[in-house]
C-alpha cells in the first residue's frame, strides 16, 4: 500500500462500515475500510436486499394468481426458481458494485482482508492466512456484523438444513419445509416458500409468533399466515433433527413436554444471530463483550480508548439502518461535531416483509403499561380504508399507543399492505416529539393508505371518523 496511516480505519464494509467511512471522508478525515469478502456486508449480499428481491417475485406471483379478482386473465401462472434466484443475485451484485463506487468517489481506501487489532492504534490485515498490510489509525471502528446462530444438534448442513444463506439460493423448491424461529428472517422465508406452494410449518419457542411485535398485531399476522396455508406452532421447540435419505424428521416438544414428529424435505434454521467478535484481537484490551456482542456507550466507544464498535457486533437491534445511523453518530462524535446525541433505540423502526407486511416503532402496548404509563390506544382496520379496498388488500390494522397524560406517541404498530413504507411517518413524528394534537391536525392525502395513520390517532381520542 502507498500509505498505511489513517485518521480512521473501519473493520467491515457492511451498511454500518461503509456509511461510517464515507461520513468520515465527508468530515475531512482520512479513512480506510477493511473488508474480508463482500462490500455491502451481509445486508446487500445475503440479507436485506436479496431477500426483498425474492419476496418481490413472490408478491407478483401471488397477484398473478388473483388476477381474475381484478377482471384480468393471464393464463395459469408458473415460475422458474433458477431465474428467480438469478434475479435476486443480480440485484445484489448491482448494489455491492455501487458501494465500491461510492467509497472510491469519496476517496476511501479499501483494503481486502481480515483486520485484527495489533496494539494501540494498530491493525494488521491478513488474506488467506498471510499478512498483507499493517495500518495505523487514531480511531479504529469495529463493524464486523453478525452471523446466523446455530443451536446444538440443529446446525445447518447446507443440504437438508439451511441457514439464510442456503435459503437465498435454493436448488429446489421443497414440497415441505420446516422453519425454526418466527422472527423477521424466519417469517420472511416462510412467506416466500409458502407463496410458491411449499407446505410450510413454523415452530417458535416463545408463545407468540413475531415475538418482538405488539401481541395484537402479531395475532392478526398469524391469522393471515394461517389463512394462507402456513402452519404455526408456538410454545414449542425442535429438540432433534433426524436426517434420512431425502427428508429430515424433526422432533418437536411442546411446553408440556409432549413430543411429536414432523418429516419435511428441508429445514431452515432461523434462531437469531450472534456478533462476529472472534479473531479481532480483543484479548489484552479493555473491550468488554456481553452475550456475543461488544459493549459500547451511546457513541460507539468501548472500554479501550480509540476502539469503537457499531452495528450488529455492538448488539441489538440488529438492523442495517441502525448500523448506518450508529456509525454516523460515532464518527461525528469523533470529529467533534456539536450537538451529537446518542441513538434512541426506542425510535428505530422494524420491518418484516412477509405477506402481510409488519412494521413497528417504539413501545408495544404491553411494554408501555409495564413501564407504568397510562395509555390511550387507537386502532384502525384496513377494511375501513378506500385505498386498501381498491387495492384488494382489506386485511390489516394500524395501532397507535399514546401517553394519556402528555399525548406523547409511545409506539406505532402495523400489519397489512405496504406498512413497511408507512411506518416512517410515525418515526418522523416521534423524532420531532409530535403530540397527538399535531397529528390530528395534520392533513393526510386521499385516497391513500396513510389516511389510516390519521384515523388510528383519532381513534385513540374518541374522534375516529370512518368506522
């Protein structure tokens, strides 16, 4: 390398790492990114983007199968799994190439390899076991992301038991599928494969599908999943996988200890992720870890001066947009910008792109009550919205939770068509500390799905109009 001295070195080129490096360059800092495999990280290569490409194909296929309901005819719909996957990979490749362009445009140096701390302000980079560079920087930011968690006895084998990586590039459309875990990853894959005809069973150890969501919203989502033919088993765990010649038999144990068996062609393990904290050279530093993640303060700082961590490796919520914004906060604090505030994790939206979509921000109704808040709750069903009916998407609901005393919007929760796009309206409202009165006097365009956001607020205060 022509120069190995930098102001900032970011280890990891995912949505946290590359955004951090670009922001550093914008602030006049000399920055480098160390990436061992793919710019864009898991998100662009094996997560957020390619899954949405798959789910888009599923959405169009679903609509084709319902064409007659719209007065249309297009023959009997079919699909080519190989082409669906190829499109997904093409979308991913296009975006990862774009990341490389953006880094080059901002004069960020990209170093190919794995980074490891090598003393104060030093980072060694290796590739295929050989040292390729020694970098120095006053500030080293760890943005190494996370990987799929594997439970003992349920480990993915790449053939019959898939992680999300194999599920993204399936070589076959299984006739039957077991998904272990009903978080966002599990439910999105369950939705994809079910749309294309797989007999899908989802097993969740907790009593609620989509465990982080508001219970009422999760129940409505479950009802729709089951209406679409998905089988949901909650309060149960898979204790064993017995592999046969062409199938896998899962042993499922419910909360009372009763056991049953289910034989399927494929299994997807979606039991969460764990931070990539290994082989970073944390030994001998004051960096602390907790449950597989690096402990940081609100600005990404660890216990070791000059060492920071952002994104998935710094703990939940493990979301790409959280990683990006966390990186911006970290680097702006390093650069000494005024009025830099720690991230409020309660205002980070979460989205699940299954059918129907699920989106939320802030506290659930139960969490608000558990925190001692007296709440007002508003609800509005999709069935009462003209645009939803015109779209042929009358199933769903928008729910809002307010503090009864102050009118503060504590949380918003949605299930239904396009709610992953709608949720940002409430995110902005929470960020601006908008009150219920201001929301009620905001004009929403008609006819739109967003009108339901207004009606839900009105409902919380006994003023709902259209139901």
